[in-house]
C-alpha cells in the first residue's frame, strides 16, 4: 500500500506523539521508583544499630540508576520532540524538504542537550539526587 507523503507523515506524527508520552511516562516512573528505593535504603541504614554497608551501596546505586534512567529517557523524549517539531514545520509549509523517518532522524547532539537543559524534570531529578546524597553524607 502506497500512501501519499501527507498521510504517511500524519501517521508518523501520531506515532511520535505516542512515543513522546511513553518516554516521558517511563522516565518519571523509573526515576521516582529508583529515588524512592534509594531513600528506603538510606532510611534502613540509619534505622538499624548495626548499619550494614550494603545499604549505602544500594542507596547510591539506585541514585545512579535514577540519574541514568532520567537522562536516557529525557534524550529519547527530546529527540522525539525535535522530530515532531520538524514534522509540524513541514506540515505548515515552513520547510519544503521532505523529513526523514523517525528512526533515520539524527538531530545534532547539541540540539537535544539544549532541549534537555530546558526540561524542568531533569533539574528536579538532579536537585533531588543531590539533596538525598548530601543529606546522607551530612547525617553520617
């Protein structure tokens, strides 16, 4: 089945919208879970008299997992946002060049990271991780 370019990119725009929501939801879910697990490990460390060291490792490991999950899915989400903006410009006849497919879309790394810096969720996660690790270090 051959589709006209407008119809093909309408379907692709819809699919990219679904991917954007998926990446955003996974990012917030994994980040929240990992930070909660980190807090639970640190709380368990301080609530026991013996203070096992593996809880410190688990706490910092889960903070690293939270940071990694947030960064990976933020990158994917912002890449999808840039592609959606490219399609939107093409639909509005602002850009005459036929867009590539989403999986062939290769934005500049600076463009994606610039968008990631503007995302408040990334800053909230960074501040949360710093607060959790700082509170642990000062509590010892």
